C-alpha cells in the first residue's frame, strides 16, 4: 500500500505519521494491515491517543475493530472527496461478463465490489482523477470491442490491483466510429 503524507498537513492537525496511518487504515477497515505493521499493542496505543481528537468518536474501551471515526473529519484529513466520486459510474463501464468469464461483481452489495470500491477510493482522490479514470476505462473497453477482443479483458481484480486505468489514458479519443468518438457512448 502506498501512503502519501503532507507533513505540513500533519502539523496543522497536530498528528504524528503513525496516527495518520492508523486513521487511514481504520477508515479503510484494513485491520490486518494495522496488525501486520504495528502489532496489536502499539496499534491500540496509537488509536487510544486519538480518542481525544476530533477524528475518533469512540473511547479507549471500545474494541479496536469497532472504532468509530468522524467520517467527515477523517475524509477531510485524508483528502477524500467520496461524495463527489461515484465509484459505480466507473465500475459499470467495465463488462460484468464476457462469454463465460465473469470479470467483475454484478451487484454493488457484493463483498468483491466493496473491496474494489475501497481500492478505487484509496487511489482516486479528486473528481478530475475520477473523470479521467472513467474516460480511460470506457476508451479501453471500446478499443477492445472494436478489435473484437473483449475476451482478453483482464479481470476487474487485476484492473484494481494495478490501477490499469492509468495506462489506458492513451486510448482516450483514439476509438472512432464513423468519424465520431465512442467515448460518450455506452458499450
């Protein structure tokens, strides 16, 4: 996992690097990573120091995995604008199934879809990044459709793990149909 930290931002909120990372991992519900990086005792100690900040709403007696965060304040700290970023707009641009191969979850209630959403929101922080990702995935799928090679699409898990939409930006505006771009057309 890659974590970018603006030290001036931490100073503004009077947080340590470890507190920032713990908040981010709790927000993402990545408890196994917390345990691996910090161990239970150290993680609990860091979380407990946050109990008296605006970010953590629960007290020290709450089970670590049930830590209640102020979603609004933590998203501001992490610079996540999830209310403006519609993951499902991105997700439905990718085929659910090609032939007999299932490429992504069919329902947004599926655990796999929720896992993909976490990964996406971990990487996409701005509306501009989101819009570029949507254009990229639409363009890539359109190119594969034009080449009649949809069966070679990678699984969504691979797309999410490798942020493939970043590589697919080169396809934006490349696909044409009768002189018109396909990018705004649903495939």
